[in-house]
C-alpha cells in the first residue's frame, strides 16, 4: 500500500507554499490536503482538480480528530508553517502517524504568550518527528520554546521553490510605465502626487491590492488627475494620460513583465509588504517601502544580492524613482540581480524532497 500523505495548509499562502511538494508527490502517493478556509479549498481545487483529495480540518476536539484520522488513515502528516493543535498532535503520536512541520516558522507573538500556553505548545511540539525551518531565526525560536535541537533543520523558505517558471504575456499597454502593485489606503494618493511632481513622460499604473476600493481611490485621485483612466470602466490610457488605475483582478503578471520599475505596495504603510518574488522572476527593478515585515526572508535575499531598493519614506522614493528612470542600465542591473537571487534558491524544492522521502 502506498503511503497516504496528508498536507495541512491553513489557507491560500500555505497551499501556495505546498504546491511544488504536492506536485512532486501526487503521482506516487495518495495525497490529502486539508485547509481551514474556503479560499484555501478553492485554490486546491483549481491547482489539482480531483488529483488530490480535499477536506476541511476538523476543530481540535479529541472525538472529531479521532473520527477524521480513522476515516482518512494518513501515514504521514505534514503541517505547513505553524499550526499547533494540542489534541491533533497528541492523537497523531498515539496512532504512530509521522508528524512534520514544513517551512516552519514561529512568530514573536508565540514566544510572548502566557506561560500556560507556551507549556501547551512545548508539550505539543514534543510529538513532532521533524521541524524543517525556513530560516535560522525561526529555528532558534522553536529552540527557545523548548524543542529538541536534533529535531530541527534549517532548509530555507519553501516559497522559493515556487518560483522556477514564469508565464509570458503580450505587452498590455503600449506606453512605457511604472507599476505600483498591490497598493493600500493612502499609498495611491501619496505616490500619485509625487509622480505628478516628477512630471515624467512615462505612465504610472496603479493596481490596488483590494479592487473593491476603486471608487474611493478614484474620488481621491480625480481632483489631481482629471485625465485619470480606469480599467473597470473599459477605459484605456491615451498618450496624454499620466495615471491609469487598473482595478481588475488577476492582471498583475503581464503588468509585472513589461514594467520599467515596480513599486511594491503595502510597504509604505504599516502593512508588512507584498510578494516581491514575482517581479524578481521577470528581472524587474523593484522598489519597496520600509515595512516588508511579512516578507522578511525574501527582502533579505534580494537586498543581499543587490536586487532591490528599499526606501524609508516617500521623499526617498521620489529620489530613487528619478534616479532609476534616468538610468536604464541601473534598472537592468537591479533586475538581473533580483533574478540571480531567485536562481540562487532553485534547489530549494530538492532540499525539502531529500528530507521527506
């Protein structure tokens, strides 16, 4: 009987991280994927159709967990990132199900939990066979919580395994443009106004993280940009347009591919930033704000390879944009360095496979 591997991926981010591993194992083993969210389920269905089984993870009640495990009978349980469920861990150990945490991370918050909670985590983590940590800092947090160092190995961020192939699309806009991607409240206005001051010949395209904010964004920008064009209203930029709001879902990849410079939103406001690996894959010059805390590993990797520029504030961004747009060669070097940073991680999937098979 071939092993039945169970991946638990709480939501979309964890499903995305698990995807390369699931693809590597789906032809050889029976795969079950559990999620906690409907969006996680949708992603599993769209990535794998009926080649893997999906169900929601039951609540952490002993009878529910036993019923679930007796019904599914996994031989291995692989938990993505951080999901510590005391009953689940205990019953897996009782039933001799190998439990591993992959791409493991632990937040600062966890270490600051009350003592009774930390004790519960510590006891649960004793049931784990192996912790494959995404960085040395994460590994040290697990040790601080009392996990046996022999169980922990630092393999790196599984997210990098995702980034091996990119799709190509025709140029979506004929003008040269700068892209502000995944922007949040206030970033659109601040960055548009500094763009106006720069008075550049290029177009600025804004793709908000949440397109349902479009009406509010238009209201903010229209007084300053009477020629603003909006994609959801079937408008296209003309040579006179300096600002284009693309408020449609799923349009980022072609825009990344053909941009001159990519400004990553969610990083000039305290929001933790967004994924910079996609523009890096397209060899783009990337600029972020100071808060990339949700993507610290990715940011450190690109900074280490001199593959991005990180600005402290909007005036810093104004200077950086002007410099880059006046120096296409520097743009190209930044983009090439970002791509080299990605290439340096291309054996990430193999590292994980070597520890799991």
